C-alpha cells in the first residue's frame, strides 16, 4: 500500500563543494534563469509532504525552497559526501516514514520519482530503493525508511562514506527508470550545464 504524501519527506542534497563547477554552489548555479535547486524543488515538492535541503552554505538562499539543515554531524565534520547530508535529512524527518532523496544538480527528475522508488522498495520488502536507468545506477536518488538513521550513523562513524556499499549492506533494491533516460542527468561541469540549457530549451 502506497504511503500518504504526508508520510514522505523530500531531501535535496546541496552540500557539495562544486569542485568541477569552479567551486560554485551547484544548487544556486542558474539554469534557464533559475537556480538549479528551484528546478529540483519544483519537481520533488509536489510528491512529498515536506521538503528539506541539506546545505553547507547560503542557507538564506536555499530557505526559499525548503527547510534548510546543515550537512554533517558535529563529530564527523562537513564536506564528506552525500551520506552526511542524508543523515541530516533523516534526523530532520519528524514523523515521516520515508525520505526521498535527490541531488541539487538533477533538474529533470521524474514527477513520479517518489512513488516509483517507494513502490520498488515495498515490492522488494526492502528498506530502501535507488534509481537505475539504462544500466546506470544513480545512488544519490533514493527512497529510504527514516528508521535507517541509527544504521547510517553507525556506518559513518566507522569511517565509511561509499553510498553504494551502504545501500547494499542495508538490502537496497533497484527501481528501474529505463523509460526516462534523461531524468537523472547530473550537471557537474560548465559544459554539462550548457548542454542542459540546450536540452531544456528545446
């Protein structure tokens, strides 16, 4: 049985350093005249009951799009990859059963992302599911039960940071999106951003 929208929180990961984008805060880099985070929020917000953004800087600007939480745990530090942001999102999820995660640089996400990810997890009797499209795994696009927070913190405190490894340890399953090959395009470089501008304007 599909969960009610009120039982789902959304998380946009915006805590990266943007090293391949000349150090820019990627979520705030403009695409078609709007910050990339605006495109992601527009697609994800209607699918969830509450939208959270994990960020390390420019909290005031991100607050226009959702509830901002700082990436990282005090004893673990910041700038250590997406799992730190996911931990912050899980901690912020108050009462929701599921957290649906997407990076701030995936502006073409499916409008049914949450339903398909959660549906795949439920069908596989798994606590999480991650997106796969055209044979490529998109580990940072996932739905996971909020009860996984203690297990995630334990993994991080042991020094591990690999997303795919943690998902496998938790028994994560695939959610297939072969019908949406452009949905998970990551815009990591100025060249990829320019290509996305051309694609989106068509």
